[in-house]
C-alpha cells in the first residue's frame, strides 16, 4: 500500500499550453524563383535573375526593377506580425497598396509568395520569392 501510495503521489499533472507563435521576420534580400501571370509561367520568358526585393526594418528597396506592385522604394507593413495574410507597400507618400501574402516553408527553405494585379484587374501575377545569398 505504501508503494502504491507513493507511486500515485509522485505523479503530477502538468499543464502544457500551445507554443507562442513567433513574429514573422521577412528581413533580407529576396529573389524571384517563379513568376506567373494568369497561371502562365513567366520565369522562362522574362529574366528575373537580377531583380531583388530587400526588406529591412520596415523599409523595402527594389533592385533591378521588373513589373511589380509598386515602382519605387518605400515602407512596408504586415497586417499581423504573427499571422500575416496581407502586406502593404507604401512608395514615398503614395497611398499604401496591399496584396495577399504567403510565407511557407518549402523543401526546408522559407518562401514568400505575393499575389497582385497591377493596373488591370484581369491580370493576376504571382511572384514566388526565396532569400538570396
């Protein structure tokens, strides 16, 4: 009985809560690894190899520009730092432009996917980015 009492007395219920979600950090240099327009692959047609999208402390810069959601450097903001679904770009003093934002891990590497329609709403572009070295 003493052994049985000790066994039950030594078991403690431990409360385990969900792990806190980390703030999404998109800082760094990003390159396009895939681009589509209305589902058609543009990667083989357009040279995206020199384009870079750089994020650093709330600001973004465009290097070797290609058709994109904004045409100038500026600031950016995520709609939610932990669970972002949209990113807003503000070029200079212009009105912010928001677009869909996806930040998955694919084959062990973080990717950033932006879906947007610059100008004509009949054309939808999807750019998939990966951090460049």
